[in-house]
C-alpha cells in the first residue's frame, strides 16, 4: 500500500509538471502573438508612410516638369514636351542601369 501511495504522488507530480509546461507554452504563444501583432502594426505604418512619401515625390516630380515646360516658353510647345520626355527617358535608363548593377552586387554577396 505504501508503494501505491508513492506511485500516486509521483504520478500527481508528473501531471503537475506537464500542466505547468502546458501553461508556460500557452503563455509563450500568447506573448509571441502579441509581439507579432505590434511588429506587424509598426511595419504597416512604415509602409504607409513610404507609400505616401512616394506619392508626394511623384507629384512633385510631375510638377517640376510642368513648371519646366511652362518656363521654357520661348520654345514651341512640342519641343518643350519632347525635351521633358527626353529627360524622363534619360533618367529612366539611368535608374535601370543603377538597378541592374545593384542586382549584380547583391548576387555576388550571397
């Protein structure tokens, strides 16, 4: 009978250890979930600000070209528009070249 009591006490202790481990796992899971939610919200806010900044930069870029077209009123309108398009083309090609070179640098490091 003494052996049965010791076995029951040992079994109860093992069950308590498993229950404590389960509670710890549940608590850790909840903590990770809360931290993830905070990080996702922070990331979403940064992405939102970046998109807004890109939109403002794009409209400023368009405004600068419109101002340049208006400022060069000594040239015919078609020439001013062609000049603006040419500048856009050169800037676009330059950015593509930079992006292409940058991709090679990234591949070389990985």
